[in-house]
C-alpha cells in the first residue's frame, strides 16, 4: 500500500493534472512578483522612482501590444461609448500612474516588508468600498477579517516612532493603497459589463497609465544615465515579471477558483519578507512576525468570504 501511494505521488508530479499544473504556475507567478520588490529596491539606488515605474510598464506594454493586436480580443474596443473609454482611461491612470508610482516611491523610503504589508490592506478597502459603490454588503466574516488585519498592523508597527523619511514613505503607501482599491472597484465595474475582453482592458489601461507615469517621471525627476545592470533590472521587470507573469497568471485563472487564487496570491506577503531578509538585509522581530501573520490571516478571511 505504501509503495502504491509513493508510486502515485511520483506519477502525479511527473505528469501533473491541469489543476496541479495551474497551482504550480500560479505559485511561480507570485514568486516572480515577489522578486520584483527586491529588484525595485535595488534599482531605486540609481533610478528615480516615477521614471523607473514608467519604464517598467512602458516596456511591458510594448511587449504585450503585438500579441494583443493579433488576437480577436481587441475587436471589443470597437463601438465603445465615450463613457466606456473614459472609464478605461481612468482605470489606467489609477492602477498604473497613481498606484504603481506611489508603490515605487514608497519603496524608496520604506522597507519592502512594510510596503507589502500596507498594500495588502487593499482587499479590506475594496470590501468596504463595495458596500457604497457596488452594493456588496460585507459579511460578518469580512468585518472580523478587517479587525484581525488592523490588529496585526498595530502589533507590527507598535511602538510607532516615525522620522521624516518614514512619513513620506507611509503617505505614498497610503495613496497607493487607496488608488489600488479604487482601481479594483473600477476594474470590476468595467469587466462586469461584459463588453470588453480582459486582455484589451489590460493592454489599453497599461499603455495609458505607463505613458502618463513615464512622462511625469521624466518631467519631475528626469532620465538618469543607466548602467547595463540598471537596464537589465528594468527589462527583466518589464518582460518577465510583468508581461510574461501577467499572461501566465491570467491563464491559471481558467482553471483555479477565485478562492484558490486568493490563497495563492496571499503567500506573497511571506515570500516578500523572506526575499527581503535574504537579499536586502531586512529583519523582522518576533512581534513583527506575529503582526504580519495576523494581517495575512485577516486579508485572507476578507478575500475568501468576498470571492466564495
């Protein structure tokens, strides 16, 4: 019996089912996204935050555009009303220009662990905004999850002792969280109509947001002289961690349920912490580990209750 069980396990990993393959692919994508935080922190030593973010998503847009134009999904853009275009452009400004710009700026001032913890508050904000904007009433489980998250954040930051640079980083992170939450609500509203294909929404919004972000970064921060190593980081983030990773993640969504995707995506909080500890020298105290764990459980509770 033991031999048969081991044999079945070996066969499963040698020839995984579509579901197992999708889980492994989704975990691989979250790993790529988690490494982005380390690469961004390293790149920010030489590249201004807004220009850096604009270069990343501008190159990612150029990588995705040829494939999108060859697909049938772009046909959904024909015949859109002025209101549809306005919502699509606003989505690009919120999710890429504001959210990604704020995250890159926050990472310049704050540790990657702290920024990732604050950004995970997005799911809490989305649940609350859904009450007013989408008529989706939070469940008791969601309220409990929100409370657990806030308790975890309080434990993580207590006692609070902020310096000037810390305040700038936290303000940028808060702006990123709010913009990310609003873009999530707007994205669900855009996709709920069923008139636009997801690929078209992603490519158009990314192109608009990246163009504004890059133009703003060049106007405010300028374009530094980048080394070969700097360009390698930008290109890797754009091609592998953005264009390829987003495409692979969307493919896993054909197999995985929303709850499974939420659970897998939630592992990024701990992946980022481990990578930041290993490559950036960021350390967590026992109290901060407990706080991060409680916050992760809280966001998971909100996501599971919301998406189930």
